[in-house]
């Protein structure tokens, strides 16, 4: 039997995972990404064991990371027989991945700010009717919460 060392996350890794989750990344994707940031390359099984994730979670996380262009997959057949053993590694430097995440979040925030400005303009111009007592019809099933129908 061979003895292997299993890397585990430290406090800084857990903090990075939490930050990535705050950015909207799923926890399995964040854990897998942080693992690869630390280890540089790993098999599916190594990632599962070190991150504490199930195989299906790791598989989905790696698929997402690969679709983003952040992870590279290489494979080799163990001694020429059996299934191909896939190794996963980062396809981009960590700084580039962070910039891609940051740019996406900045664009998202700028879009939200633009929407807020538009709403302020509508309100300032009187484009949004101010609800008074009895001026709106009651909600009908399927209306969003807080939506008030205007009388016809």
C-alpha cells in the first residue's frame, strides 16, 4: 500500500472560497478553483478527497471552469491500459482569472447603477404613478410582490 499526503485547506483558502462565493460562484466551483490555485494540477479523485466534495460536484465544477477557459484537461493512459487518467490544471494565471471575475462584477454593478439612474429619471419626470388610496386595483394571482395594478 502506498501512503499519500492529502492537502487540506487552511484559513486563507477558506477566506478565498468565501470571497468567491460572495462574487456569486457556487461553493463547489470555488473550492475546486482554490484547490487548483494551490496544487497546480490534480486528478478528479485528488480534487474530491482534498476539497471534501462529491464526484458529481467536482465534475460539474470542472466542467464549468473548463467552459470559462480557466482549466486545462490533459490525459494519459496508465501504463497504456485502462481508462485515460485526466489531470486538471489552470489554463490561465491566477491574476488573469481574478481580472475576468472582477471585470464581470464591475460590468454587473455598472448595469445596476444605470438601471437605478433610469428609475430615478422616471420618478423625477412623474413617469411612475404615485399610489394613492384606492388608486390601484388589487393584485391578481401571478403579479410580482409589491405590484399594484392601475385602474383602467
